[in-house]
DNA sequence: ACTTGCCAATTGCATATGCAATTGGATAGC
DNA sequence: GCTATCCAATTGCATATGCAATTGGCAAGT
C-alpha cells in the first residue's frame, strides 16, 4: 500500500471549510496524486494538519465517500477507491459483459492490426500529430457465433504501456485498455448510419442496412488515449435505460 | 402555497436517525404527498416533532437539498423542489429547446390527431386495455424550416387532465405534457431503423435512409402516461455526451 | 502453531452550543 | 403612499464532546 503525503492537503480559503477539505482531497484523487488503494490520513491527522475540528473533517470525508471517491471502514481507515467501471447506458461498456448479460456466448476475432502513424483522417478525428505512434485495430465481436458489433479502434501508443507487446489474443482491446490505461475524460456520440460494403460483409447484413454507430473518444488529462467506432446492426440492437425524475432506477 | 402537515413525518426506527428523517421526507416528496412548491417545516419544528437535535435534522435536509428534492434559503425556509427536467442524453428532452440550442429556428405542425381507443399494437406496446381512451398524435418538428424529427405519440387520457380541451396549437405535446402530467418512471430505448415510405416523405429523405429511433415510455405510479417514438434522420443527428469516471463533466 | 481474548485505532452518530448570513415582513419616518 | 430601517425567523457553518461500533493486530495461553 502506497503512502499518501499528509502535507499535500492544502486549503484554499474559498468557501466553507468542509468544502475546502473536500475539494482538496478530491483534487488529489482525481489528479491521480493519490492512487487508488492508497490510504487517506485518518480524521485526527487531517484535523491537526488543517486546524479544523474532527466533525468538519468528517463531513468532508463522508461526502467524498458518498460520491464514491473514497471508501471508509472503521478501524481500517479510509482508502482511495478504484473508480467505478460502469454507469448504465452512457458508459464505458465492456462488450464481452454486454454479450454475456444477454445470455449469449461471446467470442471475438482481431481482423487487422497495424502499428504506425495515424492517417490524416484519424489524426484529425483524434487530435493527434502525424508523428505520434498509434495502433489501429479492427475487431469483430460475436454473440452466439453471429456478428454482434464491429469495432474499429485507434490507440495512442504514448498513453499506454505495454501496447507493443500485447497481441490481444486473450482479451479484446477495449477490456485490455480498461486495465492498462487511465482515462479522465470521455466523449460519447450515438448516430445512425447505413452499413458500407466492407462493414456489411463483415456483419453479415445488407449494404445500407441501418446501424447504430457509437463513437467514443477517451482522454487522460487532455491527452488522447483511444478512439473507437462501434457499429451495431440496428435491427438487432437497442440501448435501453430506465430512470425516474430523481435519478436512475 | 399549500401547507405541509408536520405530523406526516414519521420515523421508522431503522438505521441512523438522520437517515430515517431523510427517507421520511423523501417519501413524502416522491409520493407526491408534499407537492412541489409546498414548504417543508423549519428545522426547529421538525426537531421538536421528532425529538432529534437540530444538527441531525439539518443533516437530513442538507442531504435532500443536495439530491435536488428540496431547495433551501435562509429566512424563507425550505420548499419542495420542482423535479429537474433534464439529465444529459438520457433525458426527457424538450424538442424546442433542443433545436434552439443548436441555434436554429423552431417550428412544428400537428399532422394528425385521433382520439379514441388504442389499436391492438399500441395497447400491446404500452400495456393498455383496449377500453382505455387515448389520443394519438403525429407531429413534425422543424429546425430552420427543415424537418428535424418526426414524433408519434400516444397519450393515455386518464393520466392527464385537460387533454380533450387542448389542441396543441401553442405548445407541442411533449412540452405540454411536462407541465400537465406527472411521471415517476420512464424507459428510453435507442435503436437504428430505416425510414419507411410515409416517414421518408415527411422527413424529406430517401426511403430506407438510416434513422435514429428514440422510443420513450412514461409511467406515473405504474400507470401509463405517454409513449412516444421520435425518428431522427441519422445523417444530420448525433447524441453526444461527455463525462469522466467520476460522473458527467 | 494455533486459538482466544483483549485493546486501541478509527470511523459513525448524535447532541448542545454559538455565531454568521440572509431576507421577508413589519415599522417608522417622510 | 412610498421608502428606509430594523428585527426576527431561518438556514449555514463550525466547534467541542461523548459514546457506539467495528476490527486489525498483539498478547497470552494452550
């Protein structure tokens, strides 16, 4: 268990004390300075370090715990939480999970991989320099043997360690990246598009068949990590969410 | 401003006191017993009624305020909030707003309206009895004069007051419903589909052109309110969301 | 070794208290 | 009437204090 530096917690004098404390610790967590798994100083230590009462420190920590950034247990103390993986529909989805939750058998094939410079379009789409190194992958995911979704992915080599040595034989790139990279920002877009010739052939559908296109771009500290286009045959796919006026059900 | 009954707040003895208070009030709000706009008793009153200290009551109220169920202001007191209308992409969207946020001029036409019994398909889709009364509407929304989205909507007359007298000349049905009905549950599905003949003609696109189909069904206390199918031409539409591992950005 | 029991560290919760900030409404003055 | 002023109701915040609950790890005993 890595150590956290107590003196890294600093107040900025803006607003209520409990909120200053909350923000200070949140920033340390979100910036990655306090890694998941490291232990947060106990309330007494923070109390002395910051010159606040224990209840005030407590209030900040309780709130952070409710927000899911830290987890707390009596006696063992407080530790930085590992970020939650998934958030209903908008989320970073794991395709294997998605398929298995439908009760179907999952399989995938890496159809192509090229390592090198990004093409102009890719560089544009992704905000990369032509000189950056990227891996370009095309993966077909199957559910019960039938084509389920076509994945086209670009990975920025500089943002991920071990990319060159990974051949994605065991784990599809999306899941592999979840374990080997960090992300702090993502953008997610859904649109409808007709299948192109190659795409239709791979997905075993007719050319022009309506498909759902999910495009996702991911950054770590404004540093591109990966961009992916997922093409789902429309007629066999819907994204469903259920919720109430006061939040997801 | 309607009054709230103080003695409606009852603790159930389960778990921490502050949480009992929070749940008690939350239930009164969510169940509709305390309507939006009504004022919540001040901390002192709750404190006496419940035999808890002010700080404990305070804690419950602060948390409810953070969750958005109530709003609090010094001196004026605490009132039940009107439920928030929108939540990023998954939300109950107002199409006029959506269009205006794109900086385009909004207009709409009600193309058809029939009041009567639901067709078998509609009844099926919506979980209605054949004997229920419904209104069936077809509305075309335009942005800068061009067709933007085709709306097909079924409204359950029993769930909405004033439906028969409304002709939707001033306000499109989606927005009108937001003001004249309550909902406690919604389901939202996104898929891709090719435009049918009539749809294509209305949207001024080619038959078979890929479209985003958003289907939403809404209930109030497990009681159907409305169901809607929104058909967006795919090539001029994408739903975008931005977020981080700790929530929306 | 292995088990049992105990202690102390740590968080969870509630209370009592005091003061600050905001502001609706009453009151006084014009 | 109209305005300026003040007061009191209400929430916001911080502290000090005490006890409860949990449990990691040590110590003692077998």
